[in-house]
């Protein structure tokens, strides 16, 4: 064991230490600055000071009155959470059909799942806007400005990737599993919910988390399809950042605190589900 | 069971795609948008205007240039990280987790952070001993490259590390028998085996950068400085600031052509029925 490890070594120890030190500095430097700036006075950040002039933890208290970040976070959690749950579930259904049933156009659908991920969002933005507006007029309801508008949009952007992830999971499950259950007289629906779903929960987690991130991270659609009441945290932060230019002293300390607050849920999700997410990322996603 | 996913995809992707192609042939501005179906049909005039009288060609140049630059620059960094975290050592798990953090941070957070770092009196000028503007003027291009590189290289690392893990143990034994030093082994035995995963990472990273809207939008704001006026931001501004809807969609259709070639390469590289990338063995 020891010997084979010795043989498999790629880098001499000191060189490895140098490479890793440089990489960690590059990665952690900006992250550390982000934290330091978030507890600095606005003036210190504006002057480019490295060390905080005191520990201004009150930045984290003040952001809730300076911005509407609180409401934004609630909107983001509701929207991204719903996208995660629905798209994991729908992806499971679609992927099951794609993996277990042979039908014409199956390969075309699989190819489409991958191709759809690289369609630029800017191409669909205006048509989605126009269609929502027309549908609203025709049906006599409001769509644009509600949470539903972004929810529906994110759902469809999340589905191709979620379905692809589920496809890669489901085809690792032996077909004998469903056959055995079906011989026992179980309906396809029962096979799916009682046999397949419990076995593929890592895939469901990956699909769900990626769908959540898509909703949490989007600025493009949310900036056009939401109004001040349904704005997501991403748009609140973007507006907060953009409004710091010109005028009086920019509140940079608070801006960094707000950015960290928006980042924490994402990094926490990543750390908790790291093992599954890394496996999911290597299955080939564009986003 | 296939129905819900299929119908949703059809409604919010395929239908808008068709509408996009149609709108790009209309004379659509803020006056005609309410009755968009009845707007004047002007065939390819929007495309002609986009090429002749707009920043489209310039934006395509910026987009392609910076995307290629960033994707290529990610390769050495990602490879170095993959190779350096392959051997066992104490704390390896922690290091691997940390290296991926820039990649999982939301683009709007990365943009907001670097916007402060690069502000004229900010920490970047202080640390580098420079002064002047990073978010405007010619240097803004390099600011965009730098930030996109900081946030994007872990993808190459991720795919290269996965490739390294699937390397056959006999490769190492053969190299050891031949008495190869670490550099010779790396250069002639290990790295050539990573060609597949690294090319895949290059394509994915290029597609990601060409389509990237949030980072340039948040980092520089709109109207965008001309040196970083990338295609997605130009398209957005044309629609939601200048209200030239037909022109904007025509530009977006052109951007579809830009991603078509790398996308075709990508689709060939991923084997659909086993889900294994050809290169990663």
C-alpha cells in the first residue's frame, strides 16, 4: 500500500507546497478581503484600507434597513426552493421514461437536453417577456411582476440540466429492479415512487440543488420580470451595488456584508452536499 | 410521465425561440411593442442595421476574445491544482473544498465584491501600487478577464482531477520502472491522458463565458464601458434601455450562431447513451 502510493506520487513535496500555497492565496485573498471589508467602516473600504478600523459588525444589522434585502431573501428562498422541489420531481419522471422506455426520438431528446443548456438567456428574455404580457392580457391576469413569472421561467431552464443529471443516475440502476417489482404486480407509478425514487436520492439532491442555485443566482430574468415586491436577493444586491456610484459616501462596508449574506446559503449548500455536487458537475453541465 | 417536463420545456423554451426568430424580423420599438404581432415586417433589416450601425461586430470581438483568453488561461491553473491535490497529504480534503469556492459563489456576489476591490481608491490599486481606473477604459478588459478567470478555473480543475483519479495504476508503475523523473512522467505520461477532460472543460468554459451576462453586468454596470461591451450585455441594453426590441433580438439570434460551433463539439464529446465523456476513459 505504502509503496504503491510512493510510486503514484506526481509532484515532489516542496513543489506541491509552493503550488498549493499560491493557489490558496489567490482563492482566499479576495474571500478574506470580502469578510474584512464587511466589518470595516464604509470610509475605510472606500479608501482601500486592508485592515478594518475597528470591528463594525453593525454593518450586518444596518443592511436590513438600508436595503430591502430581507424581502429579497424571502422571495429568493420561496422561488428557488419551489424550483428545486418541482424540477427534481419532474426530472425524475422524465428521466425514468428516457432511460427505461425505447421510443422514437429518444436520442434527439437526450441531445436536446444538453443543447438547451447553452442557449443564451438573453435570446429568450424578450420573447418570454412579450409572451407573458400577451398571455396576461388574454387571460385577464397579472403575470409579470409576480413570483410566478420567474418561477415558471427558472423551472424550464432548470429542467434540462436536472433531467440530464437524473438520466445519468437512473441508468446506473439495474433494470432487473423494476422488472422484479413489475412481476409482483406493481404499476409503473408504484415502481417509480417505491423502488426507483428511494434508490436515486443522491441524484434528486443534485438536481434539486442545481435548480435552487439557478434560481438563486439569476439576475437577467429577475431584473426584468419582477417588481419591487417580488424582487429576488440577487436583484436587490445588484441594485444596491449600482446605486453606490456618484453622490455621497458609498456604503461599501454594508454592501460587502449584504454580498456575504447572499453567498452564505450557497456555500453552505455546497459544503453539505459537496460529494454529490462534484459528481454531478463532472457529468457535464454548461451552466 | 414525460408530459409535464416536455410541455414546460416547449412552452418556455421552444415557443420563445420561435417568437425570437419572428421578432427579429419586425420593426419593434416601445411604441409598437403592445401590439407586437401586428408590427411592421421588415425582413432582415434588423440584421443589416445590427451589422452596419450598431456595436454588434465590436461586441462579438470582445466576447470571443475574452472568452477564448479566459478559457485558455484556466487550463494551466486548473491542471496545476489537479496535479497538486492528487497525492495524499494531510488536509487534502479541506484544500479541495476551498479551491472550489470561487466556482460556487454566485456571479452577482463575485461581481459585487470585485467591483469594490477595483474601485478607483480601492484595495486593488493599493496592493498593486497602481492608480487610475479598472472598471472603465482599456484596463477594464483585463479586469473582466481576471475576475472571470478567478471564478472559472475550478471547472478545469474539477474535470482534470476526475480524469486523474481514473488513471490506471499501471501507468505509474511503468513510469517508475523506466526510471522517469516527476517532470518526465507528468509531461509525457500523465498530462497526455488528460487531453479529453481538459478539452471538454475548455468547451464548457468557453460556452459559459460567451453567454455570461451577470458578471459583466454587475461588475461594470450599464451602460457598459465600450472595452467590455460583451454581446449579452449589449443585447440587454438594446432591449431594456434603448427599447430597440427588434434590433436587440436580431443581435441575440446572432449570438446563437456563436455558440453553435462549440456546442456541436460538446455534443459530440458527450456520449449520450452511456453518459461517459469520451476523453475521460
